[in-house]
């Protein structure tokens, strides 16, 4: 071990998990690093790096094993979310556009989750199935005659965004604006979305994007209060006889839904195509009987992709223990979901893509606990329908070349992915 608490083996340099340049390295290299951590030092302390003009003096404990991540997730009294869920503290205004209910503790968290959960019941989502199918065919059909596409921008990113906008009742005319602004909010650490990477410039860009989206949704929410419609915004801000969100709360939740929610689903869809290209025998098995394999295949897609790399918790008091380790109040612990989803003690050959993996207790939606992903079943629906549509309409689609990864240690994002397929015309 080195003085940083991060391993150095052989001639390899020390890796620091908050060093964004390291997260542009090949995925296989990062996965091998986490495997060594799990085996040799599964809870290392990672001191913060000092950067010119942005000194940092704290650090965090990196939790890499499946049981630790699961345990911390269910103990909200000991490990809270309300002090922030990203590695290092952010200004309150910046957190407002990236957190919503993710960055809340009870009682505020349970109140908001109870309200917004009305839009994600099994019955509500089942009503969406026809729209998800129609939207999938519409988006895939738009590229089918070309024989190639950027699978992320043309398909994977567009599909969940359009579905959520349809749920909410947001006009199609706002789609590109929402797409661009959520790229800034969720991809702020990548120069493609925020060319000026100076910390102040990034904060300004994220705040401007958040304020723009908040203003749009606040206007729509106020409109639904005076003129209710049959959409999710109305259900959340103007439901008669039920507790509702304020327009400002609706705006913040929208940023979470179209930002974090869409970003994770789009990356699962994109990584799924990479997996099917890298593991052709699994693709052939899935395509041979979609009815039999889709449910388990979707779970394996999200485990293998692990679209959210980490979330943070903060220790609430002195003396909190995790196994034999004792923490102090204010200690930060970071839950590395991708590492947990490859834990050899839980998943055999965890870097492999196996649609028949059973059991598959992955933590890609977070572990069971108060912050388990509210949109997990929506994501499952979107992935299931989207891949069945792909197999029907573009049965030989494949990824070409290496995916362009997002420069981020929060999201396992793909910015661009070239795909090729036999051109065909899809009837509207």
C-alpha cells in the first residue's frame, strides 16, 4: 500500500478514485484495479487531492465489496444522504440541480418519495407499455434505412428522454433543449459538455442549465394547477384530495428524473449493445427466445453496465461500525456499485456477460433501503421493450469500434457509440 491508501503494484502508478483522468482509462484496467482492492484492501481511505485554486483537505473511505455496500445502504440512521451523495461537498445551489430526493433524509425524503411514487406504481407503468413500444419503434425506425448510426445520440439517449417527456406531458418542441441541458448537468466533468473545466466555470454552467430546466418545469407545473391534464405533472402537482408537490419541488424532481434517471437508462441501453457485440453467444441465446430470456437478460445488462459508479453516504455519529471498522461522525463513505457488482464472492466471473446468471443480486439500482431507485421498474420496462424492438427491427445491429466514455467517476457513461446494421425500411 502507498501513503494514499490506494494500491500500487509493479510499475503501475498510484490510482486515486477522485482523479478524473484515471476514469478515462480502459474499463478492463479499472475493473482489475477494483478486483485487487476487493482482495487486498476492500475499505481503503482515499485522501483528497489538492488542486491549484481548489484545495481539498478531506477524503473518503472507498467501500468495494458487495456486503459492505448493501449494509450501508439499509442503515440510513448511521449513514445519511442529506449531506450530499457525491464524493466531495458541493455548494447548495449546485446540489439543488443534481440531488432532489437523492440528497435527502427523512422526514423530507419519505414525504417526497411518497408523492412522486404515485407515478411509478406497477399499474401506472403497465399503462406505459404501449407508449414505450411505439416510441422504441419510432426512434429505431428513424435510423433503420441508414445502415449506421451513433447509437447513443440517435437511439439510447433519445428513447428514455422521450418516454419521460411523454409521461410528464412535455411538448416535443422542448426535447432538444432538455437533452442539451441534462448533458451539461450530468456530464459536467467532461469537456465535450463543459469546455471550460475550471471549477467555477463548471459550477456556473451546471447552475445555468439547472435554472433553465427548473424554469421550464415550474411554468408547466403552474399551468397544470390551473388547467389539469392527464399526465404525470398534473398527478404530482394538482391531484385532488392528495398531498402534492409545489411547482418548485416538481422542477427539482424533474431535473432528477430527466437527468439521473434518463442518463442511467441511456447508458444501460448503450452498454447493452457493447455487451451483445463482445459476447455473441449470449446475443444468440437472447435472440433465440426473447420471451424466455428478456427478464434475466435485462438484469444482467444493468449489472454488467453498472451505469451509476458510486454514491456517497456520511457517518452520522461517532462509533458507527461496519464489521470490525469504526467510523467517526462526518466520515465519508463511498459505495462503489460497479465493484460490488463484480464481487467474486457473490458473482462468478463477474466481468463476463451472462444472461442466465442466477441468482443476480446486483446493486445497479442501489441496495435495498430507503434510497433504492424509484425508477427501477421503469428502466426495466424501457430496456425490455427497447431490446425486443431492436431484435425485431435491426436483428444484426452491432457496435463498431470502441465506445467514447464520459469523463466521470459518478456515471459509467457512453457519449458516442458507432453502430452498423443491414439497412431496412420500417413501416411507421
